[in-house]
């Protein structure tokens, strides 16, 4: 069975500071991993994805994530937070051929001026 | 990129009525679409997987007679909430899977969601 754990339901950073959102996964087969962002009353927007190519994945809006198999982690980072980054972030996992995507509980990112 | 639309974006209805939500893939054909439900400040919970031309597969605990799903074409899936009650109020999000093979990379594209409020 697959699962995703996001550590920290809320993360608060100052504008310009490093953003680190944590995600650990559990999967018995090689996973595909995703980070999505959701703004209030909107659907999900894909930030980046890991599909068994490069372990360091770069996404939109300056975000990146590194797949670490030994740690079963896929943490999301951004060097410098912007006010517009304030949103809900979801980590998700699926596997090759899988028809189900499992979402983490989400992490709300607050950015302080 | 692939675009998925939902209609309506929000709906308010009286208890006991039925509400239909449409999910369309605008620029690609989707053999598989998914329906999710999201309660306030919570994650997305998969309700059912909809395959074109066949019956939907519902997740455990989801009433199939309550949430009717039809996937009549490769670009349209509908979710009908029958005899809606206030506890059915939620944010419903659909997604469409790009790729038809079991071994293909299965990126999903999400619709903007539909806010259902049952009075």
C-alpha cells in the first residue's frame, strides 16, 4: 500500500527566507511523486513531479524537490519565499500504471512580510 | 498543457434535490477520470475512478447510489449527487488522466473544483 506523510500542517516563513516542506512516502514499488499547490477555492496546480529520471526535480515558481530513496523523502524547497507562495501544498504518490494517486494531508504555507 | 474544466464552479441547492457536476477534458481524450472530495482545510479524498464506457469504481465507504458517475465520452464525466443533504456540502474536484496504457506515466490534470452547498 502507498501512503504519504507531510510533516507539519502549517509552516510559517518570512519573505525571502528558505521554504522547506517535508514529505515522506511509503511505496512497495517505484513511485511517482508529485507536489501540487492549491490556492483558496481553486483546483490543484502541479508544481513538479518525479518520474524516475533525475532525483533533483525543478518545478515552476522556483520550487524544487529531491527524491531520496534511502530516506523515502521528497521534500519541497524554495530558496527565497515570496508573498504569493502562501497557499496549501500537497505531496502525492502514485506508481507506474497505477490509477490511484494518494495525497498527503497538506501543508499550509504562511509567508510573513 | 492539458486543461480540465468543471461546471458549475459553485452550486447551492435545497436538501433533497439532485445536483450534477460536469468534468471535461478540453484538449485531450481521457479514458480515465477521477472524482475527489475535499472538506475544508483537509486533503483530497478519492471518491471514484471513472473509465469511459464502463462502470465507475468506487472507493470504500462511498455510496455509489448516492454519487452517480457517468463517463459517456472520452472528454466528459459527470458526478450526480442524488438527494443531497447538508453533509454532502463540500468541494468536489475532478481530474483526468493523460495516457491510456497501464505502464504509461499517468499524470493527472485537475479541474478547478465545484463548491457544493446544500441548505
